C-alpha cells in the first residue's frame, strides 16, 4: 500500500505531466449541453466529487474523450446492471480505470495533562472508478450524441442568476478584469468586448472566486506565503472551471490565457506535493459557496429520468 507521501507525489506527477503536455489544463471540461454532462459526479450519491478528485477524474475523461459526468466503482456499475467494457487494445494494464482519493478519518487517543484527548486526522486511500462511457448498459447515464446534433447555443441564464445573486459590486468598462480586495469590487470589460461571449462569464466567475476568498466572506489565507499569489490564482482558476462546468458555460481549452501563471504553478507543484491538494480543496469550497447563493433547482440541468442510484 503506498504511503501518504507516495500518493501525493503520484497525483502531483500526473497533473504535472498533463499540464506540461501543453494541451489544456486537466480540470477543464469540454462543453456539452446535456443533463448527463457536468462536474464529475458519483452515481451512488448523485453528488459531485470534491477536491483533488475533480481534476483527477476530468483528466482521465479528457484522455479518453468521455463526456458523461457519472462515475462509479466496478461493483457499483454491476449492481446497476452494467458491465465495464474490456480494456481496449493499446491501453496499458491498470490504465483503464481512474484513480480517485478517499480521505478516511482516523482517531487516536493521547494523554495530555492527565486527561485523555482524541485527535482526528485523515488518511488518503486510493480507489478506482469507471466512467459511464466505459460501461455497457449505462446508457441512461451517458451523453446521447443524437441530442447534440446541430448547433446548440449555450444557455447563460444560470450564470446570470448566480452573478446577480451574489450582489457583488461588478463594474463594467476598461481593458482589464480584476478584483480589488481593498475596495471590494470587481472590474470587467463590457460583455461585447469578449469573443466568444462565454469567456465573459468565465472571467466573471474567476473574479467572483477571488471575491469569495476575501476576509469579508471566506477569509481564506494561502497555506504557503511563498506561493500565496500562485495558490490564489490556481484556486480561482479551478473554481471558475468547476463553476463553468456546473453552469453550462463553455470554457477556453488552450493554455494561452494562463501563460502568466503557468510557470509559478509548475514551480509550486514541483516544490510542494501538497500544493494541488490544498488548491483543489479550496476551489471546491469556493464553488459550493458561490452555488449556495442560488437554489439548485434554478441552476439544475438534471434529467429526472436518471434514477436507480447505489448507496
């Protein structure tokens, strides 16, 4: 069984390899307008995965071109009447399932000043998941490409609702997009300056992520002051990506818009194997914080016909 440090290193190395490939960031999901597309989600609980599992699962889906958001273990798919397909030719042994991380609480007792005190900490364990697109008999969890025929226009109303619900001070105009912590306002160019228009909403969600981290709200502080700037930018980048996926906002797939931060992210990743874990965990919290501003039924793309979860 790998140690905690070995797990962190394996995860970090896989994400480093994905970023250094020069194609796209591993947590970014190609846009699909379909109820079964979105943030990686557990078939068992119908809840999105959190933290480091989001980039890990999306990276795996991107590698094989999977579109479904639904994931489960081999036995869970079997209990639903599904059968995981055999590993295709050319795919290495052990590479036909995605690595996910389970954080298991462990409690230990110790004596302090004559009293028994319990300390709780979390141990990482790895487990394997399969996407619905790998499974025969899981059609209800897959993205039906026939539904995507023709030109499908993005629906930006869910993003509009969330932005308005935050009641953040958004100011429009100028040539730059930024958040001012001192004066607590967001500045973005006018919507018509963005091409495609989806990048306007993606930018707003990025700046709203910075806004969320402010001491007036989540009061977040970077774990490592030396990497504080890189860490906050990575948190905002990942949170805006998770939000875009949830809200149906198309995301830019190239690395051009992130060139200014890539070097610092790569340096931080290589120097600290816990860096990506801390950033992805905080990005999940920011995502939940912003989504909580709007009732989920107002944002949901869920298809009520998807039933039969495994507990």
